């Protein structure tokens, strides 16, 4: 387990679960989050939910950010939430998702435990503000 960031930065694990290879959107978002002062660890694409969950635990993430663009969100989203729970992730871990997700599927993802869903066209500033306001805060110096 990593030591807490002495600056109290929000630590984000980001990646693309599943077989989709379209990663431009998540790269734009992760770069913006980093530029906003957050610590972002981009894991890449074509990841299993187990790989993302393990990284979240290993890195003591505050936030897990994932991106969907291949219509696999209703399977992989809940699977990720289960993988996080089975690894004993922090109770206050925030999970956000973005990408090509029909409006009617958002309630199911939130019911699975995801905090927020960002659709194409969401202003980057809205994503940054949401995470800054809602992510768990680290205790400085711990």
C-alpha cells in the first residue's frame, strides 16, 4: 500500500475495461485532471475489472475513473464494483464513469455503486469540479 500523499492530492486510477480500443476521451480527461492538480495513474486500455480493482487497492486510490465506448457498461460496471468490494476497497472510494452510455442505463450503474456518469460533451470543468467536491480527502501528513 502506498503512503498518503503529503500534499493531500486526490489520487485517481483511470482506465478502460473491456476490449474497446478507443481511448482518446479518457486520455483528454485524465490529462485535465492531472493539470487540475490531481495525481492520476492511467492504467491503459483493454483491462480486466480485476486489474483495475487491484490497482485501486494497491495505489490506495480515492477515485476510480473508467470509460466505456463498446456497449459493455452494464456488464463491466457492476463487475468492477463487485471486484472492488471483494478486495475490501476503501468504503469512501468514489467510482465515476464516462463514455457512450445511454441515459436509460445510468440508473443501473448508479445502483451498482457508481457515483456519477459523464456523457460525451460533458465540459471537462464539470468533471473536475465534481471530483474536487465529492472525492474523499486525504489527511495531510499521514
